[in-house]
């Protein structure tokens, strides 16, 4: 009974959270049908979902989706590897950070989209420049969050370990790393959402597959429902990625979960 | 009796900025002398900023000293050592580890095997009466419980010098009194040397064999009072005539230093 109640309230909760989305879909459906906006520019969601269904049936959706996903994951993976290791290094050696902070803050503000032409000049139109733009977009939040996570570790935790005779390696692996983990994960999730944004731009120039390509191509061929279908798919890709990363984060920082409830 | 710690002419100064924003040198310890005997409970009592915590940090290997000599067990103080344990005012428990895992950390640093570690940690958890909290996280415990865990964590790896930096200062008055009695009970069982820093005269007298009273600004020991109260001590000791007499004596010595520390704070 209790589990049934729990399931029911979980379902109710989901419904409540979906209210906004549902209203939006209704409004979206109504707008072109009632002639508030031209249906040539805005397809109602019923048509969009039909277009998605047809794309899926032709196997095209999966192809574009997987190509984009692969690009996002590759870029994110490299930026996590580079950003986390470099961020740990920077956070640990504080004096370095002082010289590099302004440079990094400037890099962070430098739009990946603005740099795309530069990457194309340097690396051509192929996969390399696409990976690099995705990497660039996600590198900075990962790197800067990691180094700030390391810097913000409670000093007394380190002092306490030192007073027990802990080595530098032990302090780094067992104190600094786990203490900084929540902030590192926030950086990775932020980076992932930047990756999804960057992949669109990357696929709009010199690509023949991917969701970004699908959106632009459908627009150019006046297949408007398919264009919206591509946009919706991109949102789903972003949501799914965030969800997956959130589960990984929860697994590694499970001790944090009930703090929000308890305190 | 053997000397556990011998501090001779120890000086420590910090670079600070004064109220005008100019660089200044703040001398915290100035030719500081102190002997701690093997197996005794020694408290250092003094006004804020008198350097008592700095001395503790130096002994814990967390701070340097500019001049003087410090011997621990007749050897020059080492920066890294397995023989000392420090208890902090803010508990310093690792929030991502359960109570039991927190108790294990000192043993982990000493590369003791997992199974043995668990066993020792459980034993000490039982000693502080928190066995049923083994799998809770620190944030789920009260302040008093957290400090008990922090003390047990240090005891678990059996250091022979315990350093306590105002361990009960963050607790409410009642919890604080219970913790004092609990610490006495634990200490009287194996009599490890304890160096205890506090603001509270009552706490220092109740717990200690000797109380060192520090001067406000010159960073030296003004006088050491012997506490001859009977052991094992209980709650009742607080009401005894002897306790009140020592309290008055200690307050007499401390009063001027506190006033001086305050007037100094106003000037800065």
C-alpha cells in the first residue's frame, strides 16, 4: 500500500512538473492552427512529432542523433580529461592560478562560435575543427570549476590529515579530490550543456550528418516540421545527457543527497 | 618524571597589515618556554591572540617557528609524525565519509589493513557510545557527537601526544560539561599526554594536572598552577572548596592579561 501511495504521488509529482510543458505544447498547437502565426513558419507539435516519427522510421533520426551524440561525447571526454587534470594542478598550486586567472577568465568569455572560423582556418572543415569547437566550449567551465573546487577545500580537513601524518599523495587523493568532487561535477554538467550548443554550430558548417545539419538542411529545403523535429531532438539530447551525468554525479556524491533534506 | 615536550625560547612572528594598511610584524610567541611531562594533562589558558593555538599548531606540524628549540621525546620536533593527534574546534570530520569511515582515516594513513581498521574503529566507536551511528554521516550528528567522533578518531591510531585546540568551544554549555567528564573518563583509562588549549578557567581546572597561564601580548607563560584535585575527578569536583580557591587564584593571574588583551585589541 505504502509503495503504491509512493508511486501514485511520484506520478502526481511528474504530472505537476509537466503542467508548464503541456500548456506550452497546447499554445504551440493552437497558434498555427488558429492562424495567429503563419503555418509555413511554425508547424504545430502534432506535425512535428509526426515528422520525427517518419524520420525515425526511415532510420535517419538515429543516424543524425548518433553522429551528434558521438561528437558531443568525444569533445566532452577530451575537455573533462584536460580540464580536470589541469584544473586540479592549478588549484593545487595556487600561486600559478594568480598569473593565469585573468587569461582563463578572458578565454571563458571568448565565444566558441566566434572562434569557429579560426578553427576552420587552422584545422579545415573536417571532424577535427568540429571536435575542437566542442572541446573549447566545454573546457572552461570544467577547468575553472575544478580549480575553484580544489581551492575551496576546507583547510581544516587538510590540516587534520596532516596532523595525523598523512603524505601529500594521501591528502590529494583522499581529502582534496573527494572534497572538490561536487564542484567538479557541476563544471562537467555545465560543460556538457555547452557541448550540445556547440555541436549545433559545428554541424551547420561543412557537415553532412548530425542534428545541427538536419535543422539547417530542413530549413533550406522548406521542410519546416522536420526542422522543428531536429530542434526538439536536440533538446532531448541535452536533457538525456544532463540526466545521465546527474546519475553519475549522484552515485559519486551520494553522501550529499540527504543534506538538502536533513539541514 | 620524563619531559614529553620541551619548548625552549620558541619565537614565532607573522607578517600582518595593521589598521592603516601598513605591513607590520605580529609577534605571537616570544622566547616561549614550556615543559610538558609524560602522561600529564596540561592546559594552556590565556586571552585571545596570546599564541596558545599557534604553539599547538607548531607541535602538530602545521606551522613553523622562527627561533628556539622544541624537543618531543628528547628529539627535535618533526614536521610529519605518526605519534601525535590533534582535535580541532570545528571537528574536521570528512563529510563524505560515514562515522565509521571517519574513525578509520588515521589508521588508513598508517596503512593498516581494511579488516583490522574496521575492527579498531568499531571498538573506539563503542567506547564513545555511538555504535548505532556507525553508518551515519557527520552532518546527521549533533555537535557533541561529532566532537566525540573526532576525539575517538584520534585515539584510534594511538598517538602518544594529544593536542586539543579549544575542542569544546563550539558546543552549548550543557553538552560542554558532559564532554569534559567524558574526556576525563577516556583520559583516565590510559593517561596519554594531553596538551589542551582553552578559554575557560573552569574547564582547565577540572581537567588538568597543571594549568599554564599565558601573558596577553608577550607570548610567554606567566605562571603554571598545579591542580591537586583528587582523581578520578567527577562533576562534584566543581563544587569543592579547593576548586573555588584555585579558580580565584587563576582568575587573579588572568584578569590583568585579559584587560591588556582587550585594550590592545582596541588600539589595533
